[in-house]
């Protein structure tokens, strides 16, 4: 149930951004950035999951810090989707807390930028 809710939340956010960009509520570059970073983030999560399964003892994995940076720079919808689809980093509480903090920070900055645009 939670898996579906998180995927729907992320997908809905992206749809609203793309629709808003097409209708001119904000710059289309914002929508493009979120979609591009979402795709990149999903690919990086998939790659890290592959490395975790194939080479679990090697240190060639993607650092958690890099995953959080991707989430912070517009890739959080992809992080939530990949986390649920690939079941990667979905049980580690400290990772989830930081991910949700990056999501909150990202949405806050986006909301503030939208608000200040009209003042």
C-alpha cells in the first residue's frame, strides 16, 4: 500500500510540474530539470542495486551521499520511485530520514521560488 502511495505521489508531482510548465505557470526548464534528474536518479539507483547484488563486498558502490545529492537537485521523485521499484535503500531508516529531509527542502525551495515569482 505504501509502495503505491509513494509511486503515485512522485508521479503526480512530475505530472503537475510538466503540466504547469506546458501551461506557462512556471518556466518549462524547471519541468525539464525534474524529469531529467528523475530519469538519472532512477538509473543510478538501479546501477547501485546491481552492484549491491553482484559485488556485495566491493567498495565500488554509489555513496549514499551521492544518492542524496541527486535527490536534492530535483531527482527526489526518481529516488522514491526507484526505492520502491527496486527495493533499494527502502529499509535503512537513516537513509530514509535524510531522503525525506531532502524532499522537504526541495519542495520548500520550489514553493518559495514560485511564491516570490508573483510578488
